[in-house]
C-alpha cells in the first residue's frame, strides 16, 4: 500500500507520527507520506517537525516515510507562495486540500494548486475537464479518496482522468488507526470509482514512477 495523504496529532490526527508509521507498517504499507494540515499560521511549526521525525524513522522500519504537508483552506492566491515555503522548510510532498463536495473550500483552489504545480490535489470534487487536462500537463496527481464524504466525487475524478490521461493516486486521508487500509480494500475502492483491476495496478505503478521521478 502506498498512501500519500495522512495526518497525525501535529494537526487533527489521533496518533504520533511514530505510531502512525508503525501501524501502517503492520497493515502492510510500503510508503507513507505524513501531510498534516497547515496554512500561514503554522507551516513553519509543522513541516520541520515532520521532517525531523521522518529522518528518525526512515531506515528503522520497512515503511518509507515522506515528509509532507497539506495546505488547507488557504486563500487561492497564497497557495503558490506557501508551496514554495513548504519546500524551503524541507517538505518533500505538498498536498493541497481540494474543492471537496463536503467542505466550503474557496472557489479556484483547484486551479491555484494546479497552476502552482503542487504534487497532489486532494479530493478535488467536481473538478473541470479543463483543470484535469492542466493537471496532466503540469504533472499534478489527482486523488481518489477512501475518506467518507471526500470520496463522493471519486467516480467523476476517475472518469475524467481516464479520458484525459491525467495521473491518479488513491489515498486514505487517514486521521485515526481505523482509517488505514489494506491494498485489497484500496483496489475495491478503485473499482467502485470505475477502475478495472488492471487500471488499479497501473495506478500503483504510475504512482511509484511519479515518486521516483520527483521525490526519491
């Protein structure tokens, strides 16, 4: 299992990073990104701590830990600057909290994240075909989510991504131990979004290739 969107008690998750990673290891994870919520108020606090614990954990267990952050409900015109600052602070994986159907995310957040070239646009809701094509061209991955509510638009995102050739990944947006999933359940969620088993395996391979090209 590769999971590129998780949270700890550094934001609104329930576990220390070390416990989250250990539970992920027991669940069968190979790669996990810790992406706690941040905006201008706490970015300088959250990212260095995730970087520090990632350095301590990597090499001490079988799971590869990627230090990241999720820019959450930030004004769209600040996203590019916050993305740059997150990278300067050591984040290797920057997610933007997309225009989910179940939260009042500011309009144009999806577009601003794609324009900035962030790594992942999480739960992008009813993203437009034009935006998805731009995400493809900018190399921004789009998320299929296993999280309740955010997953409501999975079918829409998967359908347009398949039509346009945009990159997809599947993540949990985990906030508690019960949110972690097996690869078998991830495949079930992908099938529910309209992907065949073969397309799900292709999604995994493409995610790995994306990480090798831009992160590892």
